[in-house]
C-alpha cells in the first residue's frame, strides 16, 4: 500500500456555493470528499457524523445556513 502525505486538509470548506467536507465515517481507510448544495443534506451529514468535532460541526452548520439563505 502506498502512503500519501497530505500537507493541507480542510475538514469543511465553501467552494463556489458548494459545501465540501471530508466524510469522516470513511477515515482512516479512505479519504472521501462529499459535496452539498442543499442545507438539508448538510444537516443530515451533521446528524450522521459525516463531520465530527465541535468546530467543524459549527462551520458546517453555518455553511448550511448560508445555503438556506
């Protein structure tokens, strides 16, 4: 198995009106990014622990609100 080193990982980010987050349910075996364009899907991701940790959850919730606006 080849080891890849990532120098810059963002758990959650906003790109062109899309919320992009690492699916933390897949870690540590896979690095999977998921895209959200609907606030309800962001809420489901928070509920299903796709994103974890208070700061990342807070940012995800704020981005979800921005999508809803």
